[in-house]
């Protein structure tokens, strides 16, 4: 059996706490920044998450993280309004929502696309770019995919 990576262990250890608190784990990452390691939980709940819920989860989860022997800084936060989509269920959860997609390699000189997610199957998303143009994108061809929000204050149509 393969050894689980640190993020997978951290997710498994947190699951009972998440369920007890009624929280949704959007993502957990264990990554190096500068000279230090960070264990980051991104949590949410129906209707949104607040700082008090993040703090309560942080206090509860830090008590069960003993199996993670390496040194790290624990962070707990909301996935944010422009949350990154990293798991298959994220695409199903956000069906019909506008996404911002950055490709690894440009298509006809363009790397960035914004469109409404209309389908997701077997790692391929379908985006409606405008009223007539659909685009199929393999997740493996993306640098990242995020929920899109128009902060310009104008009509997003």
C-alpha cells in the first residue's frame, strides 16, 4: 500500500471535525513557502464561512494533527470568492457558474478564458464563452481554474 501524502493524512484527520461542525472541506494543501512548510485548510459552509468558524475549526483540528510529524504553520481560511477548482466535485458543485481558466499552452495565442461551466465529464469541462461559442478544455491542459467574479461593477453579460 502506498504511503499517503501529508495533505491526504491532514484531510483524513480533519474529517470527523468537519462533519461535527457542519463544514465543507474545499481543499487542503501542504506546501513549502520560503524556508517553511504550511498546512492550509480551506473550509466553507452553506451560506458562507466566517472568521469565528475558521478559528473554531483551527483550534479543534490542531489537537488531532499529531500524526503529522514534520514542522509546519497551520492556516485555516475560506476558499475565497475566486476559489480555485482542484477536485472533480468542485466542477459539479459550481455547474452553471462563470469560471476563469488559464491554459498551460495558448490556443490561437490566447491563454486566458472566461466562460460559464455547462458540463464536466471525465476531466473535460465545457465552457460557454458567449451566446454561440462553446469550448471544451481538459483539466490537464490548465494552469488553474477559478470561480470568476466581475469586480468592475458593470454588467457581466
